[in-house]
């Protein structure tokens, strides 16, 4: 598997010339990113417990999630469940959205029409986002205060970026966002190869298809 990842990251043409792993493995890439993003839950909870906003306003806004079985009765605040579900689902939603956009934009010049093949290939373009999220979570663990009173919101997105309001000017936050931009450009490079192989389009034409959606999702730098 490590050898396949090396081919993906540094020789994507060779990687996509072979038949990529099954759909379940492709989906596993996005699930792994979502699970990794759960690392944002602790700083998010510290933000929610900040004295700026009463706990009752936040934690009573959604009904708790309960799991009851023989000998077990587990209750999780609804807001925590909502955050966790969003973090896990966001990469999967982004995967389908990116695939649909690339598929439709390449439709006029495509030689291959298989949507399923495109779905499997595009998933692997998200691997650099895993790297970006690791960097973002490390920075959050180093810099995010245990009891924030001045930051009102923060988030990690796909592509991986740290958003805080008011804007955070900490050099590590800036460095993490710069790394995320680089990883997104790297993802765009992989997507160009992925869709070129999946749709039977020349790499030059597919780069033109991929570049606009990739630039648009970078957001403010």
C-alpha cells in the first residue's frame, strides 16, 4: 500500500494507468480524512464552554443523542453529535461534489463515459488533504487556548483550512493555511491526472477542467 501511495503522490500517471483499488478503498480515503478531522472536537468544545456563551444556550439547543442497550446507557450532547457527523460527512460530500463537477465539465471532450470509474479515481486526489489536516490539527493543539474568550468560531474544512473569527494572525495559523493551499494545489495536480485517465482526455485539457474548481475552493488566502 505504501508503494502505491508513493506512486500516487509522486508519479500519478503511473498510478492511474493501473486499475485503482475498489470503490470501498477509495471511500476509505475520505472516511480516514473525516475521522482525522474529529481531532477538532476538543478545541471546539472548549470554545462552546467559553464563558462568552452560556453552556445552556449551546448544549440545550439540540436534544441529546442516547444509545441504550443491555447494561449501557450512553448520552452525548446533540451539538457534539452534530459536529462529529458534519466532520465525518464533509469529505464524502466534497468527494461527490468534486466528481460531479469534473465529470460534467469534461463531458464535451470525454472519450469515456463511466461515472463510477471517475468516482474511484477522484477520491485519491484528496490524499494531500489528509496531510493538510494533520498540520492544521497540530497547530490547533499547540495554539488554541483551553478556555477561549475572544475567538467566537473556528473550523476545519475540505480543503483543509483553519478559519477563526475574529481572524487569527498567529504565525502558526498562517503557516497551516499556507500548507493547506499547497496541498490543495497538489490535489488539483492529482485530480488532473485522475480525470484524464478516467475520462480518456488529454492531460492538458483535463488540467484546464480541474484548475477553475480547484482555485475556487481555495478561498481567501
